[in-house]
C-alpha cells in the first residue's frame, strides 16, 4: 500500500505523489517510513531524503525544517532542498 508524500522547500514544491518507502534525514538520525507507520512529528536534519516510488528512487538534498507522518500521509517542509542525482 503506497503512501502519499509531499515535499516542499521555502521557495518551491519539490515532489508530490505516491511512494512505497521514505528515508528521512531526521535531526536525531535516519528514519525509515513504510506504509501504516505510526504518527510522528519531528525536526528535519541535513542530508539525503530518499523517496522510493514504483521502480525508481528520487533523492533530494535537504536542510532543516519539519516532517510529519499521519495515516499514510507524509509531509516534509524543508528550509532548503533540491533534487540530486543518485
């Protein structure tokens, strides 16, 4: 079952769509998110955000912000972010 993921920075929308797995660079370390994950709200660290879509992995370099997970809805609001090559 996929999750719906939205990633935004201060200046633009970076991604919006379904993912099977998300790896978040949280302030306290990497956090892996799968479907039906318990609700969580946290502080985004600096590093690579990995979004696993059907047959592809999208990677973003993010720095600072917040993330939330609730009912297969993942929202990531980064202070800065850009898509990078794998």
